[in-house]
């Protein structure tokens, strides 16, 4: 799965307007009332109707396509100039999901149907105009500060991906998110689904208090995921550098190697570790070689397989790490039996100089 970080004005508006799926608590917190007041004061009937009738499917022409560079003008032009056939097809899906046949007389349904009667091109232009009005009334005063925060978060995440890999970085975005085996699992009090995607567009958001997802089952717009930044709802990222306990072991050997070392209370092969931590086998092999050279790992061969396990010296380091950080020695890893004593031991080399963590691609 490929991941792209994007700063998109249109996408941020879409997530704030609940154009997608969020956890049970919504996602805008104290901004909800201000958003609602802006929509009503400016009489943005279509945006209010979309917000009210959204049932999990978001018409793709409403959303950013995630291709940088993005500007508000370019994105609104994209909405206004959406092909009539695309608008007709997507709005038909939207109305069926909203169940308009069962509730044809609702105020929101009437607003959408009346606007569609003037034609799909006119409808798309009206939607773009209302989005522009919402931008002026709500977003423009906040955007400069939002953009600075988002760009800073993207720089941080890029560094995290380079040092620790895609899976560790995605898992740190929010407590409800868990990435593994090429799929993103979203799990909270209301949701537990697995979303497979060849491409995911990630949107850091200072105004979200939880995750928000826009997933297109027809693959016309990809998967867009917003995650909160600067909130207490975030899962603590060990590299954030906030007021947490200093982790000297991780700083010395690198976070990727620390994760592997914590998981080697029992013996594992390179393949097992690569699968468990969603790294490439070559990356894991490189880290294991470095840890072995400085005497932190034992290597044992059994047939065609080579098993790695912490040395007693490494056990003592991990135990001190656990006491310092309050974490268990194996960070929740399932214990694995040691390799049988009859296995052939490979002579352990000891050398100096554990270098920085390797790069795992996105």
C-alpha cells in the first residue's frame, strides 16, 4: 500500500463537513456549532443537505484528488468542471444510499433534487460556489495556522517513516488505527472494518479530534484518511519529543532496532520479524546484523533457518528500558520458545559502532 501526505483545502473542508465516515464522537469538537452557524448564515443549502444525508458514500467530485500541488482555486475549478456523466452517476449512487425513495419529501432531499433539475453542470458549479462561501466564512481566517501545523506534521511523519517504516508510523496516527499486511484496520466503539487500498492519501488535520475516512468502493477517488494532530486523542508517537521520559536505548540504537530487540525475548527468524513489523526482509536483516555485531543478539541455525534471540546482556538493557519507560520487556510480544539446544550455533561476532536506523520505503 502506498501512502501520500497532502495539504488540501478542499479535503479539509470535506472532513469538517463530515463528508465521510468518522467515529461515534464526530470529529470537530468545539467547532461543530461554528460550522453549523456558518452554513445557516450563508444559506449553503446543498452543503447542509449533503451533511445531513451522508450515508457513507461521498460523491468523488466533491473531494480533492490528492495530486499535489493543491490550491483552493484549482480544487474548486475541479469541482465546478466535473464531467456531467460523472456527476450524474455519483449523485445517483449518493441518493440511493440516502434512501430518497423512502423519504422523498425531506427538506434536504428536496434541496438536492431541485438543484439537480437545472442540470449536472449547473449543479457542480453550485456546489463549488457553496464550498467557496464556506471557505470565506469559516476556513480563511484559520488556514494559515492550520497549514503551518500540517506541514510540520508531514515533515515529522516523513522522518518517522524513513527511520521506522510505514507500519509504525501509520499505527501512531490514532489509537483506532492499526496497519498490517497491506491493509488499514479501523477499530473503535462503533467500527471494525478492514480497508484494502492500493493507495491511501493521508490528511493531517488540526481541527479533527478523531479519525475521518473517505473510502470510495468504486475506486474512483482512492482512500482519504484524516487524522488529528496536536490533540490528546493521538496515540503517543515515541519520536514526538514531547514531555515524555527520555528513551536513551532507542536514541542510541534507533527506534527500528529497539522494536526488533524488544520482540526477541524468544527466538525468531528474519522472515518472522519482517512479517510482524511490516518491514522488508533486507531491512530487518541489516538491523539484525548490526545488533549481532555488538553482542546484543545470538544467532542459531536449525536446518535452513537462522534464529535470532537477545543475549543476556541485551536482556539486562531491555529490562532497564522497561523500568525507565514503564513498558514490558517485550512490549506485548508473544513469547516464542528458544531454539532447541541441539541446534548448530553460529559464532557471534562482536564489533563496535551501531549506526543509525535504515530506511524502509513507503
